[in-house]
């Protein structure tokens, strides 16, 4: 009987140690803002306790883009708590800050990605890892969520103004005219 109880206890311990929340893999639609920029909001609610790895695919762009982003979670009780471990956009890390709210230690976590240039035609993949509901009491069900936004600012080559283009062509014509005149003067000698 003791071996049976020991086996059951070990099975329970292994299940608890390897507990993990569900992992999300989502494609995010980027919406234009009317000024040539794009943003992609996203949100996840985890209903299971444990570790998670969520991935968000934002597609790719034909030209280089500057990207900034943010993540935020607010959990004022253990079932609502998310602790971010990392957030990486194509290997570039978000930085995190934690704030206490109303006596709840580290109730709010914010992550930010400073404006970073990404090359053209590179698939943009955000990977967020963390833990849900650490310290949850027996019988409580987690419902922890976070949300974020990725902002893309495509970099376009400036188109020269007509006046600048005219000035460039006039300068080029002057250089050609001077070169021809010198060539004629030298051949006359």
C-alpha cells in the first residue's frame, strides 16, 4: 500500500512541477493609421496556472521599419497575476518595470520596446514568456491577462522636391558645358 501511495504522490509532484498554462500562437493584423504607419494590438487571457510562451506573428514589410511596442498586465490577486520573464521581437528584448498597487506587491508589470530599426522582408515574431498565477491557492481558478501594441513606422526614401531636382540638373548641365568648353579650347591649341 505504501508503494502505491508513494507512486501517486510522485505523480502529483511531477504534474505540479511541470504545470504550464496554455500557449498562444496568434497572427496579428496590422492596421494603417492613415499617416503611413501601422499598429497591431493584441491581448491574451490565460485560464491555466504555470509557465507560458506566447507567440505573435506580425508578418513582414517590403521596406525597413522602425518599431516600438508595449506590454502591460495588472493583477491585484494571485489568480490574476502574470509575471513576465521576457518578451523578444526577433531577438530584441523588451525592458520591464514592476509597480505595486494598493499594497499588492508588483501588481502591474509594463514592458517596453524602444524604437528599433528592422530590415525589409523579415518576418516579425514577438515571443512573450512568463508565469501565470504563482502562489495561487488550492481551488482558485486563474484568469490572468495582458495586452500590448506593436507600432510600425515604415521608412521611405524622401522624394526630392521639383526645385531641388531642377537645381541638380542645372548644376550637372553646367559641369558638362565647362568640360566641353575646356576640351574645345585644348584641341584648338
